[in-house]
C-alpha cells in the first residue's frame, strides 16, 4: 500500500532510539518533514543524521516530555519552524518492573490511563478534523527492553504468562504500522486502541 507523507510535518517524541527512531526513519522514507524530540541529545543527533540521509527535512529538540511546559514549548517550536503540524507520534516512554508495594513509577496504571485518554479525546474532538488513536505494542527488540531488569524473587511463571510465545517484534515492524495508522489510508480510524503484540495478550 502506497503511504505518502509528502508535504506533511510529523512530530515524534522518544526519537533518539528504539521505536521512536524507527518511526522517525519510516516517516522519512514516506516523505515527511520531521520534528524530533528526546531527552537524549546524542541519540537524537544520530536519528537526525539517518533521517536526513533518507532525504527528510529534520529539526531536533531536546527536552523531557514528563514536564507539560516542555511539551507546550516543543509543539510551539515545531509549528513556528514548519508553519504546520500534521501528525504527532508520542512514543517516548520508560520500562519499569517493580512489585506493587514498591511502585514509584505507575507503569501499568499509566498504560491503562493512555487507552482511556485516547477514547476520551476521540469523543471530545469527534467533530474536529483530527484523528486520535493508540498503538499498543508488546515486547520489542530495543535497547530499552534489553536493559530492563527484574526485581529479585519474582515468580517467573507468572511473568512468563505475559511474555507471549512468539519472538519479540522488531521496532521497524511496529513503526510501519504506526505510519499506516497516521496516514490518510486509515482515515476512518479514530478512538481505537490497536494491539500489535504477536498475540501476547491473546492468551
């Protein structure tokens, strides 16, 4: 299927590595202009170089998206530079595996909140020319995932139930799906939570 972002501007967070970088490069292949954000300045520069090698116009912005003011500043900078913004891919994230009694970063809770926020925003903006969807990837072969560690003494049979029987996805595979969701090819897709996890959540 021919997906084109020619003349369009795409904002990608978490673009310094992993899925964020894969998304940035896939959008670049599809002709998008890119505004890339991450807290990792060195990784962001590497993504910019790779995207420009694919012919993309690319601007980078270093910031921590956990602060609302940083997000507002970054969006304003993107619009000021490109005079428009056509798609936002909010890929920035963390991995945190902890016992419930020790949680300081509410990882699983935040994932559920994102799904419900997607649905709420979709309804609130149902009469506006904007589409809001969530892509829910499972395990991926990224540096962040490989660096994740488990607390001592966890019951591995319980953890393994959520790992899936198929190999982890490559970030490039998930990125191609995200680009499709953001494209005009999926114009009727709005308010959806789309699972792409190799059946890990199926059973």
